[in-house]
């Protein structure tokens, strides 16, 4: 992919969320199937600015000059939410089966609004997901820090919408949207290099984000396994959940709670917007 097209594609993606991207993040999140040097990205930015296909305000770049105005406040808001999340997770890191905790979504992307919750991904030891979820949910709920269904005020509540155990780290849905979520995850806690193993398991993201560096190393050692206990907690919680949305996926080794998942719609809109701006770029 040409550097100009990669920069435009990345800013098109940001536009889906009414977001601007800092120059520092642009290279990290560059949408491209081939690696592009920092020098070439900088040259492309200057070229596109001259053509007025993109706009800059301070450190931020966007397809629209109006989007950048709120980005500084959104970044400030996101960083405050990160601080709150760090404080909250201190109360659960004692659980030995938690091997990784990361923030995802708008907070990880530094594009958060004041009234939003905080999306959290938790990784556990093999066959320990559901016992861990029971302990974590109970503790955070008692502290008033957990987002609960049917409670309208979600501001700064932890939304535990993604659970994986160490045997299910590979994301089955392999799209640019998921690749971006994987790459921008903000890790707050890990044991035994869980972040490294998570990236290794999802090395496919480089087909969308070639700049991402996949660490090398040995395979993950799984030290805990409570098959029967985990099965019991899974059956109890699954029964309590009742009918779940068709957009949610739940199994013994994973749980994706995204009742409002709009990733497919977002990717369709992304392709439409990208085609339009590339046609403008090429003078079609």
C-alpha cells in the first residue's frame, strides 16, 4: 500500500469514531499490509496537508478540521478513566488465575467521552475463567465499580465485556476492526508475559497493521487448571444469564459480551468512506 493511501485509510478509520489521531499514534496504528517507514509517513502527512485532504491542529491529524477541536479533552478524559481503572483493578489482582487485564475501546484509543464506561478485557489461566469471573464481578459490584445490566448510569463503571482463558487467545473474527482493538489494548496488569503471548496468538493483525511488532519468545505455560470447578461455575452463570444476544458469544474458555456490537456496520461504512476519499486522492 502507498504511504499516502495508508495515512488516509487510518484517518478514515478514525473518522468513524469522530476522532483525530496524534502524530505519535499514527505510525503505531497505520492501516497497511506492508511496513512503511516513519520518514515516508511524515512525507505523506505533509503532502496530504498541502492538498488539504487532511487537517492538523497541534499534534492531531484528522479528515475534518472540526473533529480535532474536542480531541484534547477526549484524551484528557480517557487518561482520567485509565487512572480510575488502575485504582479499581488493584482490588482484584490478588486472584491468582488472572493473568492479564487490559483496557479496550474508546478509553484505550484516547477518544472517550465523560459519560462512557470503561471496557475491560480479562485473561485467566486455562479452565479458570468462570470461577474468576464470579469472584471479580462480585468484588467490583460490592465496591460499586462494575457496570450492571439495566442500570442507566454507566459513567466510569468497568464493563467486563471480554473474557479469555489462556487456551483461547486467538481472535476468531479477523478484521481491521478487531486488529485495531488488539493492537491498541492498554495493559494495566499481567503475569508471565501475557501481553506478549496474546500478541503472538494474534500475529494475523499484521496483515492489517504491518507496523505492529509481534514479540518473539517461548510458548505460554499454563499452570492452573480447574476443569470441573470451572464447568460448574460456567453452568451456573450461563443459566443465570438466560437468553443472550446473537451478537454475544459465550463458551467455557471465552466470553464476548457485546450486545451493541456494530463492528460489521462500522467496517461497511469504513470501506465506503475509504473508497470515496481515495477516489478524490487519485482525481477520479
